[in-house]
C-alpha cells in the first residue's frame, strides 16, 4: 500500500497562509539563500499529488503561472467546481479527500503527496490517513491566518524520525507511531 505523506510549510505559530491566503513569507531568513536538497529527494519518492482547489489556483495564477510545477506526476485537485483539465496529469475530482486517498493508496505507484490546503489536510488528519508528516517550520510568526490543523479533535501519536535545518527553516519528519515498525 502506498504511503500518504503531508509535505508542507507552516509558520512557527501553525499557519500555512495569512488571512488573505498569501504565502510570500515562506522563504526563510534569507530569500536568496540556496535551499537544501530535501525537496528534490522527497519528490523522487512520489508520483501523485493531492491538493485543494485554492492551492491549485494559487499555483497556476501566482506561484508558477508559466509552468505546472508537478509535471510528470498525477495531480488530483479536489473541488466542487465542474472543471475540465487541459492536461492528462491534472484530474479534478469532487469527492472528499479521505475517500480519494482510500482509493488511490491501494493503486500501484510511489508515495502520495498531500500538499494542501488546510481543508484537505484537516479531513485527512481527522480520518487518520496521513502516514508521514514532513513539516517545514518557517521562522515567521503570522499571528493569524489559515491554520494547518484547525481545531482537530483527533489524537494521533507521532514519533519524530528526522530533523533538518537550513536558512532558519526546520524540517520535522514524523511518522504515526503504529507505522514505525512497518
């Protein structure tokens, strides 16, 4: 069965975007610094990306309007809108994130990357469907914004398996305790 991995950045106080949805604070201490190779290594382990419509829209209109950043991966965009894709790699679906993940994790392939947004993450956390949490803590306190975990009521025991630091950013990698021995 494929592993489901949340790979996302958040502010020190737990937000993935400010109240307007902006993520211009993600760069770390020095916006011109070379990043670590953590992202490149991670991308080699996945072939499927799952995101909500707001994340998709931000990518194609603001963050990377000229090029689809997940080229070569199957990208599922969860939305209630009736959208037809211009690409075979981008699939718009109207189902709940948890239902989609239950289906695609049984298919053949590499790991599945959950890249946002908050409502997708919160549904998957509540359904206990995330196997690994790779969270990059950005050295910024936003004070308010879009919370990564919201007001979740589910307790999920995790074990820290690795940490990395670069440019003031701390990447934390956790696995569910019941999956550590697997």
